[in-house]
C-alpha cells in the first residue's frame, strides 16, 4: 500500500482513521494539538505580475495530527469554529505570523508583508481589533507588514459589523484583502462599503485562463478593482499561460504552484535572502 510520508499508516488506514474519528475525538485532538503547538504556518509567495519580484507571503495553517498525518486546514478550522476553539487558534496563528515577520525583519532588515487568513467568527469577535493591536505592539512590527484576508461570506451576512471591525483594523494601518472573490454572493456595492486594499480572485476563476470567457471575467474584475482603487491578486496560478493571461488581464500579483507551493519558514526566508541579494 502507498505510504504517507511522515506516518506509518497506509492511505487506506489513514482514511479509516479519519473516518472513524468521532466529533468528540476531533475536538479533543485539536485541543491537544493547539496546546502542544502541533499547528504551524507555511508561507506561500506572492509575485509581482510585471516584475516577477517577491511581494509578500500568505501564511497557511498546517497540522500533522499524531497518528493520522496532515489534516487540511479547511477541516480543522471548521472543527475549531464548531467547538469554540477558533479564537484561541486564530490568535495563536496571528501571533505566530507576527513573530515570524519580526524575525525576518531582524534577519533581513526590511519587512516582506505577510497575509494571515481570518475566519469570519474571529473577525466578528468584538475584541479582535484590540487583539491585533496588542500583538503588533508585543512583536514590534509596523502595521503595514500585516495583511488580513477575510472571506466574502462573513461580509455578506454581517455587513455593518464587518465594516466596523475593518475600519478599526485599517485605522491601525493594517491592510485588508477580500479572499476567494468571485465565489460568493457579494454585491458590488459591498465592495464600495468595505474599506479594502485588495481583491484576491478565486482559483475557480483563474484555472480556466486563458479561455476567452475567463479572460473577459478576470479583465472585468480588474477594471472594477481599478475604479475602486483596489489591488488584485490572482490565486491558484499553476501554469505560465495562466500567469501571462492574469497579468495581461490586469492582475497585480500572482500566487500559485507555478511559482511555489506553501514553503517552510526556512525556505521562505531563503527566498527573501535571494531576492535581496539579487
Ligand atoms: P485560501 O485562503 O483560499 O488559501 C489558498 C489555498 O489554495 C491553500 O490551500 C493553498 O495551499 C492552495 N493553493 C495555493 N496555490 C495553489 C495552486 O496553484 N493550485 C491549487 N490547487 N491550490 C493552491 P490550503 O493551505 O489547504 O488552505 C485551504 C484553506 O484553509 C484556505 O484557503 C483558507 O480558507 C483556510 N486556511 C488556511 N490557513 C488558515 C488560517 O491560518 N486561518 C484560517 N482562518 N483559515 C485558514
Ligand atoms: Ca487566503
Ligand atoms: Ca483564497
Ligand atoms: Ca479558498
């Protein structure tokens, strides 16, 4: 049977182990995982569409569950939300990312912005802006080194609360990106009402590039973004053809396996060193 690297379980055994985990077991395993610092971040580069230079990273959460292996963040973030652990996990990850920015700043002398994903429940927590402020103070990083990625669903369901939270975060100097744009049901007026810096176009709209209809949609989004003074990131770039089509459609930044998979801290650090040395 095919072995998963880093575990002693076969694919079938692993699937069985996952399926047979009850909700309670998942909850307890995650609680333990958080306590034992089993959850960490990888960093995927964002590339300037025109110059090809590094613009920053997106931090992506990873969990190797003991005895089971890697669990998708989609899955364990959902468990954290369902079981009331998202505040703890979310602030832990945010703190981790900010400490990493601080370490890189010391090592490299400048900051490469890092984007952190924020779950809707975390964002709508009343004390969230204060938490972010405290973490910035404790880690000593400038606010512009941090971007928060939020999703459409949160904003659609709670427009006013989202607005209030984002205004407070922007007042700190933090940048805000709308993630997965094009998958939800956001009205275009919502884009005007939220204080955003960036739109991230979902992979679902990027994958079909350079098909003409996809080019038309991405071009229209970039024009809209331009009119609203928003930057555009294309996510899920897997081929050179997609990269060229996204650039020509007007996307400012490109992210995806074509450039790099999410990297370890060491590899992401080496990438920055290389850029600065060049
Ligand atoms: P997302 O924020 O949309 O992140 C992009 C996902 O696409 C990541 O999956 C990334 O590894 C993957 N990806 C990047 N480039 C490519 C590509 O070229 N092709 C393909 N097929 N995929 C690509 P990942 O790491 O499994 O994360 C999945 C989702 O889990 C994220 O989607 C995000 O919604 C959530 N997530 C991850 N980390 C965190 C976190 O720290 N906090 C919160 N709240 N959510 C997180
Ligand atoms: Ca994201
Ligand atoms: Ca996304
Ligand atoms: Ca997504």
